[in-house]
């Protein structure tokens, strides 16, 4: 068996099956990536959650500030609100 026959038999026996196996595994890997879609890292996910929470809190914080300004604008409102929160006598309608 000369060199070229040996090279041909070697390539058909070993190299060709390995190349086909590599192609099949590469195809399956890419197919799996496409099926899973883009993945997020932990840091990206934390940033997205933090941004969503900040956006959701923004109108609530603005409303709280507006209510606090209204409360301070009432005559004696700040002191009476503080006392109401601690101990308020039951109203006549409460049972």
C-alpha cells in the first residue's frame, strides 16, 4: 500500500466521519441558540429590573410629594396628621 492509498483510506475512515459529525453538531448548536433566543446576563437582568422599578415608582413618588405639600399647606395639617397616625379617637360611625 503506497502513501496515496493510505491517505485516501485514512481520510475516508477517520477524517470524513469527523467532519460530518462536526457539521451536524454545529448545526444543532446553532438551531438550539435560535430556539432559545437572545439570553440576558445576570447584570443585564438586574439593570432591566431596576429601570422598571424606577419608572414605576416615579409617578408614585411625585404623588406622595404633592400630597405632602398639600398636607403642609393645610393650617396645622402637619401636626394634626402626625397625631392622627399615632392615636386617633374612634369616630362616631366606627363600631
